[in-house]
């Protein structure tokens, strides 16, 4: 039986009118403009009303409804192709101003952009809270981490440039080898990290000299609008073009032209496959994909219970479980499962919930339409097949809010066994032998990460040796996560293509090119003359100190 006070608070959390939240409202932004060729263009066509995940009571009708945050443009395929042509022309097959600019010039432009970006931090944070339900701490963390990522990218590029500013010799040949841009990039970020996941592909692509078209995510689209002006002011026309629109009307036609060189996409594997096959020459489309995941936690019988509970809680319910790196299923050794489940359920029931800007809130409303109903169906399916919701407040809901449900015991007959719930449901499974969990991971379509909790090195070592061939990150006594951004972020199977840590992202949006020749006296003289007389943009020995 759910706690009466919790039920009452959930039932009344959306009982106030919008006017009572005036001190916390996000800024009014003009979502009816898109960025094309360095200019903000007013869209005269269809628009979409942007609804908040926060519901309010209409003072006139008494109805509870999602708060309206404004509107966003929804461009058509003709306009989408204009944005593509802007990026294509700006790149000009590598002859454009931006791809031929020096690394120092690109770094300086990015630094100027970051200064302008930091100036609108509070605007973006508030939009993240209202649009997608991130609590203030998580919204601030997303913004600050994104800025840090960009700054670390600048450092990494400067170091790479300095390393490449030397000549190498081998087997009687001399060469200078550098990384150059690859062309036009389409960047499509997800709703759960609309700023961070977009920028972790967009900024490396730009700073390497590529030109970009950016499609805004369905939810969280307004959070990037305050940055449009900075993009327009800091980068040459055509380098960054940003729009909102239906994928079928925009991304598909863009890819079908064959003008695209790279696709950076965060979303489902089904959508990624649908997009990439539309390219007339798929072998020419370089893809960086972050896709589905069903990360598991394995709690061994000797695990430190306090550590396991803390880290599994963070892994399963940070940002309401809406993280691709989140733990989506928890395997606990049968000898400790009853204690673990009881303590975990108690901790979850004690989590503070409410509206994103309220102090200490951990659980907030969900942005996706009909998400609560989807979660209810997962729980109903599990309960009908023998599981229980073991925390007393689990599944309590109202409009866009769903209190986390801890579901136990889950087995292979249930949808929660294999499907990625992407929300606040924690499926728990009891196991006797680690081979049971390993078999689960081997059979899984996904291969991003796993968390293992235990102490005995004799037991853990062989487990590591198996798991590293199934996933790309095994977390020891810690939650699944992406950070730090210097660590490789990638996955196996249907969970990813490519790697997107800072250094790998620079490689993903560039290609190695060289000027090389036999190490003859004439060639040495020519190279020396080119460098000293500065007749080439490519051949030089310049280094960057800041």
C-alpha cells in the first residue's frame, strides 16, 4: 500500500496555475527562427507548440495540462535541402574558408563561441528543467560538463596539431601527416541530453574544419535556441546550420542527396539503420552512432551492500532512468537478494520528488508523450507473469509523473527482461551462478556497459575476462556512466558504432592526409623552401602555445 502522504502529494503536484511559478519560468525564446548560412531566418510555415513536462492547472477551466513554453518552427524538405546546400557550399569540397582556415583560427572561433555560450547558462538550464524535466543540479551539470568537454577538445586539438607539425621519415621517404576535415556532417542529438550529446559530436566536427547541419531533438529543442545567435556570430556563414523538423521530411531527404559525408546520430538502432541506407553510396557515409542499451548490474554475494545500493540507485534512477548509460536490469545473488531488494525499495521510496527547480528533488516529470502509460504496461506485464512491485510507492502516477517501480522477481518471460524501458522502473533478477548472467549478456542484442559489484579478485578476474568481450566498459563497484570524457565511449552489437571520447571524436570527423616523397636532396630543398617562404597552408612547422 502506497504511503498516504506520497499519494496525496503526487495527486496534487500539478494543482497550481502557471502564474505561481513566475520566479522559476524559463526565458521567452524565439523558436520560430532557424539558422541558415549565418542568418536567423523567420519561418512562415507550420509550427509546433512546445509543451513542458510540467503540468499546471488552467485557472479558467480547472483542467490539468502541460504548460506551454512557446512554439518551434517545423521546416519542410525543401528548406532542409537549403540548409544542406549552405553547409555543402561552405565546405566547397575542402576549398571553403572554414576547412582551409588554420587550426589556430578554428580554436579562436570556438573559444569566442564558448564565452557567449556561458553568458546564457541560466537560460539554457531553465529550459532544460521545463522542457525535459531535469532537476536543477542535473541541468547545471549538463551545461557545465558540455563547456568542459569543449574546452578539453580545444586542448586535445592543439596537442594533436603540435604533434603533427613535424616531418617524419621512414624507409627513404619524408612526409608531413595531418588530420583534415571530411566534409558535411549531419548531427542529430537525443532528447535526454539535448545539449551535451549534440555538442559532443558538433563541436569536434566543427573544430576539425567540417561544416554541419544540426537537427534539433523532438524534446529539448528550445534549450539550444539561445545559442543560435552565438553560432551565427562566431563561425563563418554555412558552417553551422540548425533546424527543427520531422525526420522523414528533413533528415531522409538530406541523406538521399549523397552530399553528406558523416552522420552523427544518438537514438534507436532501428532509426539509424533507416537513415543510413538512404544514402546513395552508403560506403561514403561515415557514421558515429550512440544507440540502444540494456546495461546490467551484477551484485555478487560478497559485494559491499552499502556501495552496491548507492551505485545501483545512481545507475538506475539518475535523471529518472532516462540515460543510455543507465543500468536497466539488476542481477543479485540469491543469497543476498532479499536483503538487497528490501533495502533498495526503502531507499527508492525515500527519494524526494517534485518539480525540477525545487531544492533536493531527485524525481521529476517525464517529457515523452504517453510515457507513463508505457511504463504502466511494462509493470502490468511483469506482475501478470509473477513479479511484484516491491516498493510501496512504486508506480504511483499523475499525468507526466511516475514514481519509480522496483519490480522483483523478473524473468525471461517478461518484457522487462530484454526491452529497454528507458524510464524509472528497476527490474531485479535473482541468480545462483554467474554463468546465468553471462549467458544473458552473451544472448543480448546490446553491448554497451555492465556494472559488477564484489570483492574477491579470484572471482572477479575471470568475470572481467568474459565480460570485456560482450561490452566495452566493465565498471567495478560503480554505476555505468560515460565520464570521464577522456575514456573511450563506445559499444558492441546494436548499441553503437564508432567511439566518442574527446580524442576519438576528433578522429571520427577527420581523415589523415599527407604530403610525402622520396628523401632526395631536391625534395629536401623544395620542402625547406615551402616551409620557410610559407607558400603552403598544409606544409608548415607552426605550433600553438595557447
